[in-house]
C-alpha cells in the first residue's frame, strides 16, 4: 500500500517537473533592444515589413509586395 502511494506520488512529481521543463523551454525569449554600430535601433521582429497592419473594414490593398501569394 505504501509502495503504491510512493509510486503514484513519484509519477505525479515527475509529471509536474516535466511540465515545468516544457513551459520553461517554450517560453518566449525576453525582448532585447538591439542597436547597430551607429546607435540606431533596428527592428526586433522579423515580421516588421514597413507596412501598417491591415484594417479589417477597409478594401484590400493591391498586391504590390514581393511576397509569394497563398496557394489555394
């Protein structure tokens, strides 16, 4: 009986440790302020393409980008 409780407790503790490791490894890295040699700030996000975020209520913008179109 005691050994069964110890095994169940060990499995639960192991699962909690595994969950903590997964959460810590999947956490987003801290945002760092990166500067180039001249002291100007460079964009942190790769998605920063210099275009404003599209407005859901306005007409779609013409496809004037060099991005590949979505395949449907």
